[in-house]
């Protein structure tokens, strides 16, 4: 098995995770991205989705992030999440409420400038990902 | 000389004041602990954000189409001051400290011929500055009655500031708040938000591992998303430090109020006993001289 790297997951409210892991799958803005130890240095934007952590050949932790950034270096990965929750703690009804809210905001933003519309769209997609994650859990 | 009854009432009233200040001190101490741990929990995020921003900033700074949040509008005439204070008082010089600091800054800026706009966060600062600078206010935010202030609240403020910047309503934005140094010292300080002060490049960073980062999507896109987030984080940190500082200051203020009340009670009790003794002596003298006259 490959070596491990330090995974740090922080949200504005607290430090959620900081320990050596074997692999992490990040929901990068341009597609899922698996990171192993020794990855080339990167800074990526994240969309709403689930981060899976692999240790000892098994997925040990699944966390939903609503969006954010990740800094990847060969020996460390730092995820700055806007908001992060372990998948088990997601509530489906809360996620659905958020989708409804986001859809309304998107409908409202139809006439807004493109950046605003894109932000609303990103929020809506993130909320949908949250529902999907809550269902899968 | 006050009558015995009046003294007794005074003593009782000071005693109940002492009870209240003591209770407030205890409550402030408990809340301080929570606010402090919250502030500490937010620190890792801010630190890592800074590191990432430093890497990105160096890659993009200098290019003419760098985002406004990073380099500002290039002008230096309209200053927006975001003044963070508490919503409540009874915390000694906590709020007036920031208020006085902000007032000095506003005066200095206006003396240089700049235009000043104020956005206040927290009720006390607004009350303090409004009398003198009411016309400069562009907004007031208050969390009165709210149990806790989360990151989303800070993010809203950040969005508002960003929108104002896009609309060209100011050139430079600074944050004025009470920095939490320890439970007994809070220092009113100013921090520049826009243009973003880039962290000093360390020797290691300058030699270039930073330049090796790959970006997905492009540097500009990430920076465009990262900067508003950073603004939110800075404001969030200021709000948290302000909360922690407020409870620290309140604890101190209530501690000395309790002590003063204790001293006052001692003095009044002494006074009360003397008066009582004097009354008894007077009565005795009256009885004895009455008996002697017979």
C-alpha cells in the first residue's frame, strides 16, 4: 500500500479532521479527484459534494462539503470547506429545504448579472448534492 | 447625619447591587470561555486561508486585471470603515475604546481630505459615533437578541462590502475592532481589508515552490472565489474576537463593581454602627441627667 499523507479539513467554525490518511477523493470543481501521497502541488476549487477518506484500504470517513478550496502538496492536503458535515449527520429534510430555497433564489436571479446567476446556480447544485449524499447515507 | 433607617436602606440596596454584579461576572466568565474556544476553533481556517492566499496572491499580483478585492480601485479617496463593537454595555471601557479609536481615525482621514463612510456592526458603536458622524453612516448591523453569530452572518457583511466595492462606493476598506490580547487587555486596532494586504513573502516562498502549484480551474477563477471568502473570514474573526473581548471586559468591569460595592457596604456599616452607638449614648445621657435632677 502506498504511503500516507496528512489530511486537514477545516471549516470556518472548526478543525474537523487532521490525521494521516492513504487516499482522499475530493469533489473538485472540474470532476472528482482522487489524491494519494506524493501528489503534485495543486490548488483546486471544490463544488458541493462528498469527500471520501480511505485508510487501510477502506473508506473510513465520508464528509459532505458545501464548497470550498483544497491545497494539495506531496505530503499534505488542506481542505478549506465553507461548511462540512459527516454524511451520517446529514438530514434529508434540511437538505431538501435548502434545495427549495436555492431554486427560488436561482429563479429570482434569472435577470441578475451572470456572476450572480452562476453563484445561485452553484448553490443550487451544492444543495442537490447534499440531498443525494443524505439519501445515500 | 443620616437616620438609621435611611442607612439601613442604603446598605440593603448596595447589597443587592453587589449580588447582581457578582452574578453578571459569573455569567460573563462562562460566556467568555465559550467565546474564546469559538475564536480558537476559527483560527486554523484563517491561518490556512492566509497561506493559500499568499501563494495565489504572488502568482496574480502585478497583472493589471487582478480582482479589485485584491488590489483595490487604485484610488485612495473614499474610505469605508467597518466598526465592530458589542451590542450591549456594562463592560467598562470596551465599547468607548473602539469608539474613541474610530473617531480619531475618522478625524485624521477627514483632515487629509478623504471621504469617510461608516458601516457599524454592533449597536454600541453606532450609538457612540452617530451623534457626531451620523451623515457618514452607510449601514448598521446589529445582532441584538441573537444567541450566537455564525460564519454566514459574517459572510453576509462581506457580500455587502463586495457589492459596494463593485458599485464603486469606496476605494479603501478597513476594519476597526477590539483585538483580544488577553482577558484583561483588548486593544482597539485597525486592519485593512481592501486592498488585501498580502502576507510578507517568506524567504522560502520567494525561492519558488509556490510557483509550482497547478490550478484548477484557473488562478483568476480561484482567486475570485477565494477573496470574498477571505473577506468573510477576516470579518468573522473580528466578530469573534470582539465577542470574546466583550465578555472579558465585562467580567473585569463586574469584578471591580463587586469589589467597590463591598467597600461601600463596609463604609456604610461602620457609619451605621457609629450612628447607632451615638444614639444609645445620647439616650443614656438623657436618662442619667434626668435621674440626677431628681
